């Protein structure tokens, strides 16, 4: 398991199980069974489930096992609308407020994603992609903005992953990321906003495609990489 507290480590594993479809929408997240499978006690498992519930990935139910949440297209689209506004604002503020070190962190994340894209698990690529976006928001140096963005991004985690898996456009994604990085390095607000808008525009297109085609998920072991 990765670094972090034990509940955070368990939550990360459960989150990946949800992304892969091992825990499908509507499936019960049984505290005892999952704790036994992971070799942990029920207390950290319970806390991990609470973490996922706060993110909107799991729904808690009185006196019953929690279930994996499933958002409607309308709910996802509403969240994407807010996410887009937050990331556009973040890019604009990052141009002005980001330190050179913060911009270098963003550039290094993009370089790492481009270097590893074809060689690592699709969830690892996806998580690098999300870390790239979170780093831009952090570079805006507005804690309220970062907290709000994190909450919305968490709600979209599964929908974004599945929709990205349906529309794999490696070259487009990397080119858009490179454009964002170049704009940040040049402190060019319009360039950053242009590339960010193009990048995020495809997110809604992919989500709509996912819902319109019967929400057929990819097999857990597919080698394909997500797009955005």
C-alpha cells in the first residue's frame, strides 16, 4: 500500500477497486469482508469507507452496508461545469502567483506522464493526470480554491476515469498538457486558458459518450490508457 495513514491506504485501494469495476455502482462495500480480504481490522476499514463517503464515491446507509455511488449524467455534468470554472480560474491565478518551483513541479509531472504513459497501469497514468491538474490548482496559492476543487474532483473521480478510458487520445492529451506547461512557463494567461479550456472541453464530451453508449465499462485488465 502507498504512504499515508492506514485508513488512507485502505481508502486508496478501495478507490482503485471502484475505478476498475471490481466494486461496481450499487455494490455493497461490506466492512467485515473487505477488512478480512485486506488483512486489516474493521476500525480502519470503517474510517476508510467514511473517507470515500466524503468524496461521494460511497453512500452510507443506516444499519446497512454502504454501497458504491453512481451519479446521473446531469449530476456529473453539473460537477464538470463547476470543475471547469475552478480549473480555469486556477490556471489564470497560477500564471501570476505560482513560484518557479511550483511551475517546475507541474512541468516534471507532465514529463513523467509523457515518459511513462505507454508502460504503466492505466490507473497510474490516470492518477498522474489528476496530480497534474491538482498541482496547477495548488500553484494558484488559494487554499479555499484548492479545497473546493479537491471536493469536486473527488466526486468526479470514477466518472472521469471511465469516460477517459472510453476515449483514448494520447497525443491530444499530452499536447494539451505541454501547451498548458508552456503557457505557465511563459506566464501567458491566454495560452494557459486556451489549452485548459480545450482539454476540459473533451471531458464533458467523453462523459456524454460514456452515458450514451450504455455505460459499458472496460474490462479490469485492459491495457489501454485513459485520455483525460
